[in-house]
C-alpha cells in the first residue's frame, strides 16, 4: 500500500503505511533482518520525494548499517543503499560526496554482476548526473554514454531505460547550449516511450516536458506551450488532482507566460502550482520554495518590488531550514533578492546579497563552475549600474574566464558575458570596443538560435544603442527595426520587450528632431506598458519621461511638466527616495524651467537631483558630472559666469576619475567650458575648448559624422566674435557641408543656418544673411510649434537684419512676432524678452 501511495504522490499516506510495516517488522524480526533495512529504505524514499533530504539520508544510512550486519560486502542490495545515499547527497548539492557513494555502488555491483548488466548502467547514469551538476559536462557525457552503451546491448530497442539515457544525454547538451542536439535526443527518447507505454503514461508527460523546456530555452514559446499542454493533459488524466507533478507542469507553463510578458497569466498558473503543492507537501518542502521563487520573479518583472521580496523571502526561509548552509539554491535566493534591491536602486544592499551568494557557491562548487560565473556577472551588473565601470569589467572578466574554460565556444552563456562587457564599453564611450564584444556575442547566437529568437532581437537592440550613442541615427534605426521585426513575429503584441524597442525608436526620432514621429512610437510603448504592467512600474515612468522630453523639445513646457509629474508620481511609489532615476527626472524638470528662463526654479530641481545622486552613487559616477553641467547651464544663463565655470570644473574632475582622457563624455564638458569662456569674452579660451571638442569627435566618430557639424559651427561662432569673419564662414560651411549631406537632426541644421546668417549679417552681406535665416526659419516652422522660443530667436535675428537694412516694416513685423512668443512662453524678466524689446525700441516711431 505504501508503494502505491508513493507512486500516486500521496507521501503522508505512504509514510503512514511504511511506518506501520516497520513497527510490525520490529516486533517480529531480529534487529539485523534485511526486511527492516527495506522499511528504512522505503521511508527514506518518501522523505526524498518530500524534499527532506537530511531525513532521507539518515534513513538510508540506517538501512545500510542494518544490511551490512547480515550481507556480504559484494551483495547487490548494499549497492542499492550506496546509490540512494549518493542520491541524497546529490540532492543536498554535496556532489563530491555523492560521487563517493556512487563509486562504492558501482564497485560493489561490479564484483557481483557482469560488466554489461543493466543495473551497472544506473550507476554510470548517476555518476554522470553528479558530474553534470558539478558543471563537468564532458565527464557527464562520458558516464551517460557508458550507461547508454550497456543498455543498448542488454535491452530491447524500445526499453524505457534507453529513453532515460537519451533524456540524460539531451539534458547535458541542453546545459551546454546545444539545443538542436538536445532536441534530437529528447525526440529519440520520446519515440522509444511511445512504442512501449500507453499514451497517457506519466513518463510520456515527462518526455513532453523535456522537449517543451528546449523550445522554451530557444525562445519558441508557442511550441513550448504545445508540449507542456500535452504533458498537462496526460498528468491530469493519469494522476490525482493534487499530485506534485501536475504542479510542475503548471509551474512550467507559468514560466513560459512570464517570458512572453503576460505576468498575470503566469501568476494564474503559479497559483495553481502553489495550491497543489501546499495541499500535497509539508509547509517547508523545497518544491514550495521553487513556486514562491517564480511568483517573486513575476512580481519583480511587474515592478511590484515589495511583493517580489515577500515571495523571494518565503522561498529563502524554506531553503534556509531545509538545505545545508552552502547549498546553491540558497545562493539562488540571495541572488534573486539582490536583483530586487538592484531594481530598487539600493546597490549597497544588492551587492551585500550577491556577495553572500558568491560565498555560498565558492564553498560548494569547483572554481571553474559556470554558476560561479553567473554570480560574478551579477556583481559586475551592480558595479555597472553604480557607474564603476572598471570594477564591473573586473567581475565580467572573471565570469568570462570561467565560461571560456568550462563551456563550449558556442555556449549561449558565453554570449551573455560578451554582451555585458559590450554594455560597459558602450557606457564608457568606447564604441569600437563595444561593437567588438557585441559581435562576439552575435557570432555565438546566430549559430544556436533561430532567426526569430528574442535574444537576437536583444543583440540588434544593443547594437542600435551603440550607433544611437555615436549619433549615427540612420544605422541605429536600421538595427532597432531588425529588433522590432523579430519581436513582432516572436512575441504577443502586448509584450513589454516590444515596448522597449518602440521606446528606443522614439529616442532616435526625438534626437533627429522628428518630434511627431517620436511621440507616435512613445505612444505605442505607453499603450503596451499600461496594459502589461502595474500602474506604478518604473518602465511606465520611463515612457512618461521620454514623452515629457519631446514636449520640452517642442517648447510645450506645460505639457512636458505634466508628463514629468506623472513619471515622478510613479517613481515616488515604486522606488526608494535616493534612486538615481528620481535624480534624472528632477534634472529634466529643472531643464524645463531652464528653457522657460526660470533659472532659480531650475536650480531648485537640479539641487534635488544632486542630493539624490550624492547619496546613491559613488563620487566618480558620470551622472554626477551631468548634474554639475546642469548647474553650469543655469549659472551661464543667469550671467554668473564664475559659478558656471566652477560647476563645469566640478563636472570635469568627476569625469577625469571615471573615464580615460579621450572619452567622448568630455565633449559636452569642453563644450560648456567653451560657452562660458565665450560669455566671459575669453575667446581664445573658448576656441581652445571648442577645438578640443572637435578633436574628440574626430577621434571617436567617423569622418563627416553629424555630431561634428555643431563642433565646426561653435568654432565658427567664436571666430565671428573675434571679428575673423572669413574663418567664421569657413567653419560654418564645414558644418553645413556635413549637416546638409548626412541625415542628422534638422533642428541642428537650423542652428547652423542661423549662425551663418548672423555672421553674414555682421559682414553686412544682408542678402546672403537673409537666405540662411530663411532656411533656418523654414525648418523651425515645420518642426516646432508656432509659439516655440527658438522661433522667437530667429524672428529677432531677422528683425535686426531688416533694421540694419532699413526695412523697418519687416523689422517691426518680425520683432513683434518674437515679443509675442516671448510673452506667451517666457517669464517677464527673461533676457531674450529684454533683447527683443530693446530691438523694438530701435525702430523709428513712425513705423
């Protein structure tokens, strides 16, 4: 009866009958009788299935000691007990100890049985299992293939044990990332089982689950669901409604929906799995911890961090009680909780937990085990987010060395490390190095994955990001479009990863000055995220922020503030008060007030941003430099050039610690140095700084890159102020040559036309000046709303031109347009408004 209940998954019932049998045998038999050993062994199996491996081990050892009193040292029953003890150690992740007992088992059986006996195959199989868990894939294959060789000779071609061998070998290939080979072996196993077993046999369900797992790893989620559904139908028909194996299928289906971005659907299946396991298993069973863990994962993806922590901590509590202190599953729990804290921006707490996980793994695993590489990657990710790029590279390099040594050269985990290193170099501004590592990642992925796999979309997205950072927008769009095409084919239309690509495409159009197109893509991203994510998910705030940026660029400052406030509301609910995302938003709000000419209000928000960053980030984080430059911008407009210069100097000092000398990040800082020196009429100092900007651009960007255009124009403007109009025109024309021939931000073209027009106006070549002012005006009128302050600037330039050429009616018309816009969009004390009124007063009264 106990055996029957064990097969049905009703472990408490099974244990009840086994204990009754043991009591009877204790009374009727001598203490060393083999039947007592059998009872202990059976009870050990129940505890093994219930996840209480320590108790199982205790009973297996009693069974062994009982048998050793009566049986010869080469008796096959002893080998069974050695094997079971090995299994218990294996489940406790003491794999070297497990190997010791498996080897005893095989040695004992080897004395009693011929070398091709099927029982020996079981022990070879278990030794292979231990090596597989230790990350020694080639060693695992050696023993699994030996087991297959024995079974192939000794058993008929349709025997289920052959299917077990094919499955095991398939699992190693899956762990090695060779999904095609894994699928081939799982299919082979499935064909064997279909010939031997009834179509509703639970072993077939396990086989379908294995095939589903491969498709899941390949990113073919619909195919994975197809096989998990087959497994589910069999188990629903063959097993009791609360059998743990049914819970396993629910769990697997939940994982697929989680990866498809349907988190609510995932939670629905996880809840079913949880319900079964809570009924069937004791409250501290390790399988419960797995479900709690997965529920935590779904909540983490939904941005519900407190809920995610609640379930991750439940999983940790069970694992803490049920596992030895050095078990890898404990490390997994520490990692998961660390990830939540990382997402919340609490990098110190994340690092503490990742270090804890790392210490556990170092006690348990060989120094070249792939799980250690994953741990180093997690630590590297925290340092990356903290802006400590050299420290991030140090840990990513550790991970890379392990994976290069332990894994095949085309394993997907190698691709992941290359990708991570590429991200660091991208953020360090070393774009050539970033592309080199991204391409190494792609070389692996294209061999392993179908062309529609979401991981390939991630690669295209990352490459697009590099080209975006380089200002090569047409190339960035090309890669983002490739990512979009894959994700549209592979994922449901409301998947958050689709929103990510729409968002990135929106960023490109925003930087190209195509604001309506940018809004179109941001709206698509917003609709998906509003549907798929909780109302306080940080990714929603990201879209609100980006929409705010577009409205800011369009000069619609009230609309920009409206979206920034929405983003702030989300972040305030979802993130701790010192999260760097909040600092970014404060900076953006400050920038709106800056453009509105309300510099004291702008400074108020920039100070908020700086306080957050000083708490959240290390002193050499590049975002601190961004904050200082925001201060510089305000002080420059307020005419406090000494304060502006100090702020730029502070930014420069941060960047000196964070970056190499020729990093592109210095470009913006030198540009601000140039602007401040220009305002202070230190034209030689300004020229030197703008020339440094140009040198950086020429060194880091391709010839004729759109970013170079504005560098030439800035240099030209200094030459204009120095009265060297010929040199000014020469640089402006270089700028124009780039801007007119390469796809770039049309509004930057407008600025170059305006600068060139102003140079010709001062040269008193009014007809040429007018030509360029009109070109600049045409772009701005097409791209900007009618009351944008940048239109006021060009109307004012035209008014000055018409005033100088004594076309007073035209001068009046243009300056009135400038004043009208300024009254609508700028505060009454804004310097531009004062300039416009001064020009208006120069027009003779009769006009």
